[in-house]
C-alpha cells in the first residue's frame, strides 16, 4: 500500500473513530444531565472525567493524523 | 496554506458560463462555485468532530460543576399538611412543599396508607392527578402514568419516578418532613 492510500485509510478510520467517540460523549452528556435533574450527583464527576479522557483521545488521534500528513507532504517535496 | 491550496482536493473549476458576454447579476453576487462551497475534506471533518468532542467534554464538566457547587434543595422543614381523617381511602389532597412553588399531592391508596409525591410530571412538568379507580397518578398532557405506591413510571413517556415527599403522622396531623429526589 503506498503512502497516499495509507493516509486516506488513516484519515477515514480516524474520522469514523472520532465520530463514534463523539456519539458516546453525547450519550454521556444526556445521561449526566438526566442524573443531575433526578438528584443523583454521584455519577456526574466520573462522567465528566470519562468525557475528558475521550476528548483527549480524539485530540491525540487528530494530532497523529496531522503529524502523519505533514511528514508525507514534507517527504513529497 | 489551506488543504485545497495544497492540492489534495479535486480540481473545482468554476461552472462554465452559459453564454459569452457579461456575467449575470446572480453570478456576481455568488462567485463561489456550488461544488467548492460544499466540499469538506476528511481532515476538516476530523477537526470539526474533535472541536465538538472538546465542547461536549466542557459541557460535561459544567454539569459536574453544577452538581458539585450548584443550588441544592433547601433543608427539610416540617410542615403540617392536613388531618389524616380528611383524606378518605382512594382520596387525594393537593398541597405545597417545601416551598409555595412546589405542588405536591397526598394520596391514600386502597391499602389505606397515606403517601405523598411531587405533583410535577418528570416528563414535561405538567401536573399529575390521582386516578383512584386504578390507584395511579396520571399526567393528562402526554398520558404518562406513575404508580401511586412508589411514584415509579409505569406507562407513557416519563422515564424518571416522581419525587417522594416523606410524611409522618402525629395523632391526626399529617406532617411533611422531607423530599426525596
């Protein structure tokens, strides 16, 4: 597989994975809001920590993809 | 340098003009080709999703902060609601607790036990009413039904149970002593 095809596959996979994680975060927000309104405050902090970890995973994946992209473009020059 | 300028986007030439001569007025007002306007690279999508992910994490943090430091329910106070003899079997009585803005309902079930719940439906905040023939609390707005025994939802759109008002009985007085979320 050449580098361009690898890059395409990488970006597609990362987009799909990041989208999946965003859906999980949406569920976390709705579950946390539901818990807050029903007075169950014990789950709010774990939900916030989990959401933060997922956001960091997303950020790491994006940085990895951009780094890969930059390296490929530099090599192509 | 943008992604399109780097050359990884397909060539998006402006739409050919239908005829020679001066450009029509609408094309002068909207010079961006339709295809280019709607083109989003995977890279841009990933950035957008990651930004959304960060915003969702921030929203979760705000919810946790509100839960940690937000306004809590006022401390429970003791309030005499009514005389127990005033509520017959299958009957109900409306009252306010813990503040005048919190409507509640006191019901006496078929078993003769007095129970009290918030009257605010957990779906969209309509007022629930007691249906003595079925021993349940009914929300007429969207036909939500709650158990008159423990307040849990048993039909319709509500998913959370009604808050329970803890009551105590002194002689013939029914006293509200607290509210469970």
